[in-house]
């Protein structure tokens, strides 16, 4: 090694460390602190006392539970399905030669599309009157569905649930489309990292294709699979603009005032939006702390499991 | 089943998937070209009779769309320049220099990747407000200049530069900075482009932060402008103009991506997960 102690390194690191301190480290500390301040006023910085009041308020708030349910739906329903379709797509891509680059480019397009713009397009595709989906339904003789509609939901629980399920479906379709890109590329990278020799040896032994897939591809791909799962779940925990794009900042179809489709980050942003009223910012902080704890927990689980059962190259 | 038949099935499935991915783009473009009457037809029609290219100009007039666009481009350029500089310097130090508390600092950077942006938004908002930076480019740019994942990604790639090159460049009398510029950066070009695109996507999509720190319409960025100007719940929405606007927002990034796609895929693969 030629490397020797080099104090110039601090000059190289100075900009990164400075920005990190101001915009990452200090905010984390401060947000944790703020989350315990009761009756915190943003403008004056005054508060009554340190307590768990903000956490208590959140845990008693119906909307927060709605946010958790919707966020969990994205993380634990949408993510597995989009992983499965991404894995199949990557396997297919990996076994063809011609047009591979072309398909990869196509599949990557949703990733470089503005989230708000894409959400608007999906809202229009599912539009009750002018949407593509209803047009196709009518063509095959099915009655059009009011996909994003809150008509009559305030009066009837049944209608509310029906409307909610339809909105979840729209969100699901959007998340499938939106989530495919990155996962396909990551899976493809993982597949290409598996050494050819294993396949060659198996083929020489006359192993069947299905068995090769199960005994070689699946175990050797497991680190990638796990990495994709955890990062996707973490991204899903932070879902926000997707929901705003589909359902606007009221987090629901027109006619809904229960914030039907709100997510945890939506909850934080909402509280932050009314920063002038006492306690709002500290409630937002407490929700953010809960979010960070769940993300850290997931990351810890990732490291633990990666070390234990995932096969290494 | 024969190998060839199997491959045909593979291609059929891939083409179908590709079509599903492309449908939203197609619907966006087709709607963008419809006339006002055609966009409101029930049931809707697929193709406009006469493509209304003028919709794009109308969409630009409805909202100060050009100003949203130019704001986003200015912020994007500043962020990409700043963030690339900061990232390159930091990842070089982590990859090729040795200094006290190096590991502690690196783990700090790694750890910060776990922290959700939303956790930071609250205090950063207070910081910006107290500094009196509301409604300024500084507020829009600075928090995005630090990008922990990019530092991590680029450092991983820089570590793969052979040590012999470092020794050779030392013998030739090159210091760290020239070694970085003449040897390391050219080798890490793909990853560098990847980090730039990641920053760019980040800025292009960013929604919550600019919404908080800008109140003036003249400083709005594209996502916010788009959502404010074209999703008004009251009255009727001009869908064809909304879609023209989304088309205008979508195209620049797609073009940049297509131009850089070889590097992006390469960079992702290299920086990707290792077993």
C-alpha cells in the first residue's frame, strides 16, 4: 500500500461534511428533540414541557392509522407483486440476446418520468368518463366503473369501503408500473453476476432447467432479491408524491374528507403545512421519528438476515 | 419444448410487458394532441382527427410554465454541479486517502442513507426560514447538494481503480488532485454519469421541499407548478392541456436518459450489490 496518512483528505471532505452537518446531522438531532416538546410554537420556539404528548396524540389519531394502513399496502402488497413481475421480466431479458438493450431502455422509462406527471396520466387513464380503462371495459361489454369517486361515501360505510378498494386498485396499478424499472435493472445485474461455470457444470451433469433455476439461480440471486425487497420497502415507507399525483392533496377522491389515501409521509407533510398552529411541527417531528425508527429497524433486519441465510457468491 | 419456441414465447411476453409500460406514455401523447371537444368525448376516442400541436403552446400560456421549467433547469444545473463536485472529492478521499477517523466518518455517511428525507425537512425548513432564505435558489439547491448514496456508489467504483496506476502516477510526480482528474475520473466515467442522473431525477421529481420553501409562483419548480396549475378540483380541467404539460415535463429527462443509457446501465451494474 502506498497510502499514507494524508491530512489533505479533510480539505476534500470539508464540503461534504459541512453540508452533512447542517442539513442532515443537526436536523436529525433537532427533530428528535422537537418531537418531545409539548405545545411547541414554531415562530417563537417556545414550548411548555418535554413529554410524550405528541406521540400520544399521533397514536390516538385515526388518520395516522389510515396512513399506516395505506403505507403498509404499498410496502407489503404492491412491492412483492412488482418484485415478482420484475424478476420474471429480468429472467426473460437475461435469456434473450437480440433487442435486450432496447427492452431495458423501454422498461427504464418510468424511472425517469416525473412522478407527478405520471400520476396525472394514470388519474386520467382511470377517469370515470374520459379514461382509457372505462373505454376498454365498455368495448368488451362491461359497465364503466367509477374508479376514483367519492359519491355518497360520507353517508354510507359500504360505499366508502367500495370507493376505498377501487382507489387502492388504482394505486396498485400505478405502483406496479412505477416500480418495475429499477427492480428489473437490479435483478438483471444480479443474474449477470452469477458465474457461468455453475450453469455449465449443471448442464454437463444433465440437470433439468427447472432444477438449475431452483438450485442455482434462486439461491445465488437471493442477496439481490433481499436487497431489492428491503430498499423497495424503505422507498414504499416514504411514498408521498405518488398519492398526491393520483388523489391530489386532499388524499382522496372528490367528495371524501377523511384523507382516505393518505400515507405516513403525507401525514408528516400535512402537519408541517399548518406549522403556525401550536404543536403542529412537533407532531410532525414525532411522526417522522416513528418513520425513521421503522426504517432503521428494517435496515437492521436486512444486515442481520444478509449475514445469516443469504447465499454468497 | 424446443429452444426456439421457448424464445418466441419469451419475446411475446416481453413485447406485451413493454406495451403495458408504454400505454401511459401513449395515452398522454394522444390526449395531448386532442382538441378540447375530443378530450371530453364519452366514450373517449383513441386518435385525434387532427393533431393539435398548438396545445403545447396553450399549455405554456396557462401557467408560467416556462418559468417553472427554467427554474427547474437552473436548480438542476446548480445541484448537479455542486453535488458532483462534493461527491467526487468526498468519495476520492474515502477511496484513496488515509486519515484519522476515516472509518467513523464513512459510517456516518452510510448511516445517513437510512434517514428519511422527511425527517430532515422539518428542521431544514426552520433553518431556511430563520436564515431568511425562503423563496431563494439557495433554499432549493443546498439541501440537495449532499447525496450520501452517490458518495457511496462512486467510492465503490473508485476502489476498483488498480493500485498500480496510483504508484505509476506518483512516480510521474502526480499529486492526489491530478491523479483524481487524469486517471480516476476517466475510469469512473460511467458511475459519474449515473450519480449525475440520480441527482437529476431527484430534482426533477422533488415535490415536498420546494412546495414548503417557495411561496412565490415565480420560483416554483416543475412538479409543484404542474400539480398546482392543472389539478384544480373546482371547475373543469382541460385534460388535453394537462397532458401537453405533462408531455413537456416528461420529455427532457427521457432524452437525457436515452443519450446516457449505456453509462447508466454500466454504472448501476458496477455499483450494484455484491453478493
